[in-house]
């Protein structure tokens, strides 16, 4: 369409389409283009697309340095996804359903969609939306457990990459297709490692543990924009004990669904090489957490993304698994009362994930075989 | 007994026995003795009793000034309650069950026990404990909705009375005896006004609204002993919206049990003459709240008393009333996770109050007629 903004080098095939030109997507598109891949980049709002057009490309600094011109940069999602082998969705979880709806009419057989990350139940919900929207193409939906970079947009068309993750877990829905997804990703991103199924990526969700509860237990000073550090100031010994309670519930859900996930403490030990006997000591010992400011408003992703798209789906999975989750439920209800949003109704619940009424064994069969189709 | 500490003027009859020589009890005993009533004062630990013995009486300052010698000052509860017309219990709610157990063998027909205050379900729980302990004397148990003074112990045998409440609601269990309780209290305390039944005093509990939730939503800085004011700093617009959600649940429980209670906003308007359209504005406009420091530890009565003895019994009453209480439950569960205490199991639950399995109509009949006896 004439009114769509775009860079277009004319190639109809793409190795990757990046959905979302935010902190993560811009860095990912820039990196892939620098590596010589044919990359399309889509964003819903025109501003970042226009910036890249105006600046003539994407500019990266920090751990990845350089400049590159994507194949297409556009606000037309049909144009963006047409002919792409792998579609990397990098928008926040609250954008997944919208992106799935917009993308549904344009997907074709054999395409792979990867949510970076899916938070909890992302692939299930994305898949369910595609079905609801009448998409019958044979598309593989997968989810990562985290974003491969720590990066921030620092100017027009310019991203700073602060860090690159060593490993990112990925699983496809159904799990039988995970190997195809890993094969498609590995040449560009050797960090991606396959895990059992999307229950692992969905429950190995550390943001769910580290983000909402400290925000809630510091809600007054966040609401008043009092500056403090999220981890070092915001997580005291007692706050950490709530994190441990919530984390134990997360691990119990996974156990009941027969998938292996690490405790948050073990994750900190393994990821950062920290020696500590409890979560509080481990968090305080983690230098990567020093200097991370707390949000200055309760309208922040620690609440608006992590509660409805990590904790709410965990409640639904807990129900399927038959696990009690008083700490997770308390966090969801308190966040709802704080913000006036009914997160259980509006978030990623059993209905959004298409798992209403499933027993644990049915859910396992579903994520491994995708027996359910609509 | 020879080892008991006591002042004893030798009178076997007393107008009042005060249970608890803390901030409130010492002031109450001093006031009554100054007014010429025969007053016994009991405390479980010997220190305040010893202080009064050593100093030769109780000394009051502030809104009530003077000195007086009680009839008996003792750690022997049998000696303290024998022959007393009215027994005023002034210990925190977490002491009610212990006091009831200690007192049970010594009570006699016609005595009145008043909990100052009962928090939620105090009279029900005290009554249930007396029955469990085999007390068959015809005793009337009543509860006030608040303590008549704002007072603090400021030295050995010395209390400062900062303020005197204009009205204190009181109800007896059964409600048919409330009028006798008011008649017994009024000569000394004209502030006491009768209300329908103990569901009113139990649910007209403003501490339940104003204390635990702000403490929870400021838990990190309380745990870190960061100084701030409980009301003015600790209650932001979003925190106030959680208070409103919890308060609406409290009012709904009362409505379902067919007893009238005011909203917290109306209570602030009526008690302090504040004009405001919402709870946040009303709290900030209340000069009586300015300068009140937040707790400096989570081991504080805003948590350890108000959660198990106000919010937990409200959950049980909500169940009887068939009212959903997500905000109250969230606060209880979060407080439990923060402190490691299982407040629902250990607090004043349906079993403690002796109302397990009751329907709303049965509870109403019970508080009005006391049909249940053990």
C-alpha cells in the first residue's frame, strides 16, 4: 500500500522477519542483517520504522557494533511475513495476541514463529489465537524462555547491546517440531538450546519470580516515584522469603506436570556462578543486579506484563496440575487491586491458552503432540 | 501465693479488673482508680506490676493527669478477677486466648468480660475458649470496636494519654445482654454506645483496613528499617485503591450478614470531619495521621495482630456470608509468606470462633441469642 512506510530491497524471500522494532527487535534485526541474513523488520507504530528509513539503516553499539540495512522495514505485516522462513516475535507479551491476529491471514505452510520470549503459555496462546482467527496453514509456533540480548534503544535507529545470553531455551508446539526450530535458529543464534516442551520454557520463567513481587512489596514508593534499586534495595530478607514461596509454587507446578525446572536459587548459581545458601544472599551477591533502578510507576512491565502473562497463566497451569498457589494468587490479586485491572479475566488465562478443562495428562499430550486443533 | 507480686488493699470486691498493664491497661486502671472505683490490675509478666509496686501507684499525664493506687496489682489472675463486676481485657488480640484459658477456672456467675478491643471475632473466640476450658459460669463476654484512649507507657508506672475517643461501640455475646454491659460501663465510661451485635463491633474494624495493607505494600522498606510515615508516605493513590478494594469486601461481608457498617471513607468523614471524595484524599487530609511513623520491622502489630485477628476472621465470616474476598485473602497470604507464619491456620479462624459450618442465619442467631453452647 502506498501509505505504508518501508525500506524494500525487493527480495521476496527472507531468512528472518523480526516483529517489533523496540529494544530487542531492533538489535536482533541489525545483528542478523550485519551477518548477511535477509531480514524484514515490522513495527505496528510508524516511528521506529521511520527512524530507520531516515537514518538509512540500523546502528548497533556495545557488545555488537556496526550498521546494516534490513531487506524490508515496514508497518505492513503481510508484506513483512511473506516468504519469511523464521518470524521472530519480540514485542512484549501483551502484544502477542494482537500480533497473532494481524499475522494470521498472512502465514503460510512451513513458517516458524518464535516468541522471544513467550513468558508463560505464550506459544499455547499464540497458537490458540491463530486457530481462532482461522489460520489453517501448517505453522510451527515456538517460544524462548528469555530474550537473547540485554539491549536498549538509545537513539533513532540505534541500539546498545549490553549483554548477550550464553544460552536460551526454546521449545516448539508441538514438541516434535522443536528440533526443526533449533536447526533454523542455530546458524544465526548458537545460543538456542532445545528443551522438552513449552511447559519448560513457560515455567522456567525467572521474570515471574524476580519482577512482580518486589514491585508489589515496594508499591508505595514506586507509586510515589521514590528512587531505589529494584534488586539490592527492593529485595530484603523478608521480601526474598516471599520470592522463595512463589518460586516453590512454580517448581511444584512443573513437577506435577512432569517437566524439570530449576529453582530461582539454582538458576542464579548456575547463570552467575554465585555461591549462596538462600535466595536473598544470592541476589545481593549478584553484581549484574547492582544499579538496576526500580520502576518509577506501577504502570510498568514488572506489573503489566509479568502479572497477566506470567503469573496468571501459572495459576491456570497450577489448576491443571492440581497444585495450590497461595503466593502466586496473592500477587495477582494484589496487582489487580493496585491497578484496577482484572488480570485473571484479562490476562493469559486457561481460555486464552486453549487449555480449559484439560487434565494434566491431556496438557502434556497437547504440548508434545498438539492433539487439539481449535 | 507468697511469690506473687501484688499491691493489695484487702477489698474482696472490685468494680473493675483490668487485664494487661500495657499502654492501654495502665491508663485505664489509673483513670478508674483516680475516679474512686475499686480496681484490680493484672499482668502476666511481673515487670509492670513490680514498677507500680515500687513507684507506689500509677501516674498519668496528658489528657488525664494524676496518680492513684489500685486495689490490687498482681500477676495472680484468680486473685485479680475474684469478685470483680467488670473485667476489662486490654491485651493485644494475640493474648485473648491465653487470657481466656487462664481466667476460665476463676470466673463466676454474673461477671462481665469486655475485650478492648476485640478486633474481629474476639468475643466469639473468647467465649468459645471459655466453653472449651469447661467454664460453665454465666459470664457475659462483650467486645469494643476500639480502645477508649490513645495512650503510651512513657516510664515506670507512668502513662501518657494522648487522646480520648468520643464514642466506642460495644456489643455483648449474646446481644440480648449488651444493655447490661453498657449500664455497667457508662458511669465510668460514657463513651460506650451499644450496637446491634458483635458482628458490628467485629466488622467496624478500621485497623483491619488501615494497618496491614500499607505495611505489606511498603514491606521492603519496613524490613530494611527505612524511616517513613505510615499514612502520609505509605499510602499513595494506588495503595489507597487497594485499601478501598479491601474495605468494600469488609462492607460486603457486613451487608450479607445484615449488619450496618460504614465505609472507611465515611468513617474518616464522620470521625474527623473531613471532606473528601476518595480514601486517598481523606487520609492525606487527616491531620491526626500526620507524623505517625511506619513500623521499623515486619514483626509489628500491623502484621502480627491485624492479619491473624482481623483479616483472618473476616475470611471466615466471608465464607459464612458467601462473599468473595480476593483482596483480604491476598493480604493474608502475602503476610504469611513474608513472615513464615501460617496465619489462616494459626489465626482466629472459624474453628477458634466456634462457627465452623454455620450458615449466615445461624451465625446471626448465635450472636443474638447465643444458641450454641460448646
